[in-house]
C-alpha cells in the first residue's frame, strides 16, 4: 500500500500544512486555566512578552532507559492552522466571568501562530529525560494556549511508540509484529493513534482499516472464531469450483479435493494415529474461506482442538490449494500453550513436507495472539517457540504497564530573562534559559551523552575535550572527547518569518529513523532488566548558571 504524502506547500500563514488528523484537535482542546491566564496576561499588558518554554519529560517509561519521541507532526499541523472561530469565541466568552472585557475577545479573534517558533527533536528519535523534546518561543499568552494540546499530542504518542519499540526489541528483528488493539483501545482516537505510533515504533502492520487509509500503514487480518463456528457442515458450501492460480484449469469440486487430502494425511505413514476424526464444521469453514481467498489463506486453528482438528484440517485445505498452484499463508494460534503448540505445529508441517514432497510447507507461517505483552514474548523466547508473527493488542495500545509518560511544559525564559522552577523534589527543578542540545558519540559509534548548553555558548567540537556535568549533582561529571556531534533541536515552525525549517517527513521515513536510532544505541541501555542509565548533562557554564539562579530565587530561611 502506498503511503500518503503530507502535501506540504509554502503558501499563506499555514504554509499549506493540513490540519490535525483528529478533528477534535482545535484551539479549544485546552484546559480552562490557559484561557484565564491569557486574560490575566492581556489585562496586565504582558500578553505579547516574548517567552520560551521547554517541553520535556522527567523519567523514562516502563522501567526502561529510553523513550521514542512521537506526535510532532500533529503539533505542527495544529499551530499551522491555529485560529479561533466565531463559535469558539462565543463559547469562551460564556465560560469566563462576565467581568472580562470585550477587548480580550477581539484579541483572541486575531490570534494565530505566525509569531511562534517551534524547535524540536526530529520525530522518531530516541530521547531522554530533561532534554527538551520541543522548544516553543513566542508571545506568552499564545504559547500557553498551545501548551495543553501539545502535551496531549506528545504524551500518548511517545508512550505508545516507546511501548511498540520495546515489544520489537524483545520479539527480535526477524518477527512480524501486528497491532491488533483497536477493539481494546481507549476510544476511536486512541485506536487510531495507537495504530499510527505502534507502526512508527517498529510494528509491521495493523488490523485497523481506517488507520491504513489515513496513514498508509499495511493492514492485516483474516477471520475470527465466529466465522469458524458459524458453519455446521460441508453441505453448506454451494459454490465448490476453484480455478487454478495460472487460470489454465479449474477444479469443479474443491470440497472433495480437500476431503481426499484429509484422508491421505490421516492414513499417511508418518502421521497415522496422531489424530482421529476432525471437526467437520471447522473443515467447512476453512474450505469456504480458501474458496474466497485462495491466495491469502490463513486459518485460525484453535476453535476446537489445535492438534487433533485445526492443524490437520488446515493442512488438507492447504494441500488442496497447492494442487491448484496456490500457496497457503499459514495459521494463527489464539489460545493455549503457544510455545508448545507452535513447536508441535512446525513438526506437523515439516512432516507434511517430507511425506508429500511439498517444497517449503515446513516453513508455513505461524502467528500467535492472545493477550501478549513484553513478558510473554520474553517467556516464549526462553522456552523456545516456532512463532513467526505476533498479534498484540490490549497491552500495547492501552500501555497497560504505565498509564502516562508525564511530559511537562515549563517556562525557561521571558523577555530574555532566564526563569527557573524550584521544588523540594530535585527531579522537578527545571533547567533555565534558552538552550542548545547536542548528542555526543564515541569511537564505537554509540551515543555517549546528551549535553545542554546556553544558547550563546560555542558548540562542542569533534576531537575536543568537553566537561559534561550532571545538572544537580556536584560530584557527577566526566570529560568527553566526541567523535561525532549531533545538534538535536531543528526548526520545524518558523512562524511567518522566512527562516528555514525542516520539512515534516512521511510516516515511513519517521519509522525508518526510529529503527535506525534504536540500532545505534548501546545494548546495555536497551535491555529489559536493569538497563544502564543514559547520561544527560549540562555544560560547566550552564551548571554554574543553574545554581546561581537557584540560590538567587530560593528564599532564605530565618531561625529564631
């Protein structure tokens, strides 16, 4: 399936960028306090003061040591089309106290994001706590009006993309990963977002047809237990003929061909005695499905009994298809001991290949589903299994292991004056001022450390030693001699200025970036259990400034 382009054009204020995918993402998708603050800023004459905010998170999710940044494109789509309608203004007016002056609503009517600049880490990047994912600059009232929707668009997207990447890491590169979570997702928008960001994080396809239409994600799916149990007997199959794959001939009674093959399997030398009478209604369902999709026949084999009915019935239909030049796709297991059943199924397939000399039958695809998660994938790997593809739903799309990422949006500068947010909890102290962020790479090509510097500091240079300091712990510091330096924040929205901006890549390009970024991480940062924390640091100059500002802003106690 061809992926849809973003269709970006440089025209008008919105530069031809389409609106958000979800029509519910509007300027009103915000918390009320953003509007009360906007009014207070306006009333005080502060609304146009130039402010800088950082969007970042404080802790990696799922007990891991990395996160995948996702949701940037939807943020850019929002601000490119940010405009209050007359109906929006009327609703805001009805929601605020009647004492608010009419001039404020005139101000809201004229707002757009032409004076806002957005710098961000490219979507699909591996990111770490404290380092800004986005830096948003602009009039303080306008920037705060996009705070809530930005957090909403980034939090869940990054959480799902990270969850997807973690499942991919456990499953391994060779396995096909299918997202099956639509029916268990948190509503339609959760389902669509989960499909998009699971694909971004490394899944191969989705069952979600609408996500396939919207984003060009490959879609996969066959049938459910209901299809199998809806058949009672082979007599229900009225149209029994099937043309050969090359069109040169036709089998007038495909049902009889299937029955012949089932008898051959049952009485074959290598299989004889391994099963008795199979469930004939299941055989009817498989046969009917194969008549409908002879080139894409994949059967769910656990409706009755996997080894005594499902697998023999599948093989009979697959061999009948083979006689006509078709190749069956494989089977799906949705219950039971998946490790044992997949191994037994593989043995059965290989026996069929050997007994009836059908090339490659032993390599028939085996798909497993049934409430899979990181732990079950890891357990299957340890037990040994023959599964080729995993269908994962509930635990993936609901992010069952962690409810939220916890991104925050903090003021770090206003009118060129750095600001800091203090807390008794050191992890909640913000890092002030407009910053530049770099990733430093070592001799082996792995990232060593991310470092934040003041905006006007000279950037780190390849081959030159630089002191990297923990933002808040005096004793944690190290010299680094980078072999490669990558600046992390790129301009994705320069407002109405003529400044250069990075184009929004396609979903496939973002997915490729994510996979490439994960592959270049050091393995000990990636492992499931006890991963090594990745180092995030500040320059010596920024460290000194943080602590100067901290002491300057913190009130001095008095003992009596």
